[in-house]
C-alpha cells in the first residue's frame, strides 16, 4: 500500500515503530496492526506482545487495531544500513541479515518506519496473479461456472458487487480466454453478477479480478498485506463475502496501460465494455476504519 492523500493536513507522520514477524519478511507498503496478544478482553496483556504485525489474515482479525503502512520493508532497511557510512554504529532498526523482524523484547525488538497518521488514505493494488508471497489473488477458472451474455456465474461470489468491476487478466502466465476485458458490474447477486456488456469467458481457464464497489465494508488483502485480492479464503480460492472488516474501499482507480495514461477514477461511462487492454492495473483507495489512534484496542 502507498499513501494516496491526507484528509487533514498535507504531511503524513512517519515514525520508527516496533514491529514483529517471525516467519516472513515485511515488505514495503505492508499494513501493520497491533499484535492480537497485546490487548485481550478489554485490558492490556503481556508487554512482550506490544508490537505491530502484518495485518493480513483469512479471518475477521485482519486489519483490526491498524496503525499504517510500512514505508521501508525489512530487506531494504537492512540493505540501507549495510550500505550506509555509519555501518559500524548500532543499527537503529535492528533488522538482521535474514530480513526477519523477530528480535525479542529482551534484546530491544525490531523497528521499521511506519506511516501512523490516522487520517491517511492508501492505494492498494488489486494483484493479478498467484505467487508464493501474495497467495491466490484472482478468481480462477475453478470458480467460474458460466458466462452467458452479460451474466457471469462464479461459485460463492459475494452479493454486494454492484458498482464494482470484473477484469480478465492480461498477464503472460494467464490462460484467460480473451484477456484484457474490463466490465462494469451493473447488478450483483450471490453466486453471479451482471456486467455492462457480454464478456467472453472460458470457465475452465479464465482468470478474473473482482474490483469491489465503493464503500464495501468487507474485503480481502494479500497475504503480505500490501495489496487487495479478489478472494477472502485464499487457501481454498473462495471469492465469498470478505472477512477483513478493518478496511473500507472508498474508491476504485484504474490505469488502462495506454501510453501516457495515469490513474483514473473507475466510472461506468468511461470504462464500460473495454477490450484488449494490456498492462492494465487497478487500485482500491482504502480507509483504515479501525485505526489504533482513533479507537481503543480490542
């Protein structure tokens, strides 16, 4: 994720913040949330848990008690330290060569620069493929039953999709029947949706991005909490109702991949029925609706 704009003031506040991740490195733009063990049952818990962890999960604990997005991940933080002229002095962020933020509190813990302003909105990209870092981020052919005219039938599709979009991925590793199709969702129902014009889909090989409509209160994040995915239960590839309740999609933006094109607000009259798009990218502008500074931790 990256800062899109501040609702109050012009400069987001960034501060070195204690973080923890024992199994994976923390990437640039990862959204961080208070460790779930730091505050339980309405009271402060063990001080060893007073740190911030990656805010991605396949359950309703995702993005609760959030703080903000990491501005420099563990690998870059370590590299910057090693390449600095002060490499002989103590490292301020305490990130080791394995890029893990797993130091104990007894040894001072680990720190990364995090944007902690509660009024900041972020751009989170809808990722177009599955990989070892981001999990399964697309609706793949296993879930796409049919496409008849303007009706696309997708197993377990959540009902609140009106005003969102579908895009057939255009990456070289995609087996999409006709990649690069962008469609506005005119009506959504559980298990199917209606798009603005016919969409050519092969139910066994098409990959789709689902762009959630503005003000969607439940969504899914990639496993590294850097971007958005079309799925909630990424392990079983289930595009059902999102479980991440700590984010709200405020607006969708698209880059059509044309020469000189930039981000455009997704609108029906500008983006309906487009085909043959190459280099397409899409972003959700999200609001942290459970920011730690604005709410007592849960």
